[in-house]
C-alpha cells in the first residue's frame, strides 16, 4: 500500500474506529471553491479524500455527480489542473491520503506514463478507475503499482466468490465495496447486508474495506462504520454543495461552510460508532 493510505488505516486501527472517506468533484462549482473545500476536509473529519476528475461520459455516476462533473467541466477543470490542485494541497497537508476517482479515457489521452509521473510528484496516493476491469491491468493498474500509487478496486454485491480473487489480485490501498447495484446516489443497503458482505470480503483480503453508495446521513455512516473499516460518502456531499449554490449555479457565501459542516456531522457519526472492528 501507498505510505499515506497505509499509515492512515494504521492510525484508525489504533484508535479503534472506522474512517470517513469523502468524495468531492474538483472544479465544482469552480476551481477555487473546490480547492477551498478540499483543503478544509481534513479538519472537518475526512480521513481519506477522494477527488473526482470529471468525464463527459460518466457511466457509473448518478445524476447528482453527473451534474457536478458538468459544472466542473464548464468551469474549465482538466486532469492537469486537478493534479495541480493535488500539488497545492500538499503544500499545506502532507499526511491526508488523496485518491483520484475517475475514468480511463482522460488518463489515456494525458498519457499513462506522464500522468503517473506527474501524479506521484504532486502527492497523489491512489486511484479508482471505474471502467478498467482486471483483464486490463496492464493498461494502468500495474504501471500505477510500479509507480507506488495504490490501485483501488471496486467490489459489488454481484461480485461472486469466483470473480472476487481476480478483482482483488492486484488491488492495493483498500477495497471499495459498493453496497448496492446501480449508479451512485441510489438507495442504501441494509446494515445486515453490509455486515455479511464485509465478512465475506475479509475471507478474501487483508486490505481495509470501505463501504459506499447510498450513505446520506450521519446515522447511515455510523451503521456502515460498525461493520467496515471506512464509510464512503459522495452524493450527499455533492447534494449539500448543490443546494448551497446561487440561482445561477455559482458558489454562494455559504457553499464551503455548508459542505464542511455536513462532513463534520458525518465524521461525528462515524467516530461515535467505534466498536474496535477496524482491522
């Protein structure tokens, strides 16, 4: 595992609690506001930060995150500028893990070798690329691991015990379990289904297990945190941002504070659920 991600989960294990992983879209609603949110997330309670890099055909994203990507693209964000924001973040914070979540096409156009070199130098710790299956590991996964950038895999309720070892073979950092089938922002899974899924995954991997999709409230985050090593929240955070915008879609004076306030509440829920289950 990459240094920062591994160290963060070690700290969580010592504290006997699960972590909070937040997702925000870089460039939404504009580049500077997205950076102000990013830099404020650690103090608000984010243990690991996923940063979105928008793509014109986001097949795995629900409407809320799709609209966030559209706002970000309109604001002029690019993959290169996203790497620049990582670099700026590292000028202030050299400990909080940063994970890029996106699609392969922009990385392919950027150039895999160039991207990995620039991302590593900027301080990126991991990647989640939703449209590259294990059969395509040579495209990006293996080069990323050689560059010491974690390649984080997604597992779903439909990933059976035959497929799962293939999915996990070159995984690193943590495993992101999607607790429901479908797109981001859909209804959440039940606590019992999360419990059984995490138990099954632990038979296949020693990596930390993060659970996401459908977590909208501190109470839901707490439920997930009782079973998993981390709760992942994205759509609810983007919705909070969207609801704070002016009528023309620009950031209001409340945008940054509203997002960070929700993250503080989510973090409190996760921390209060500490049961020593973090492995």
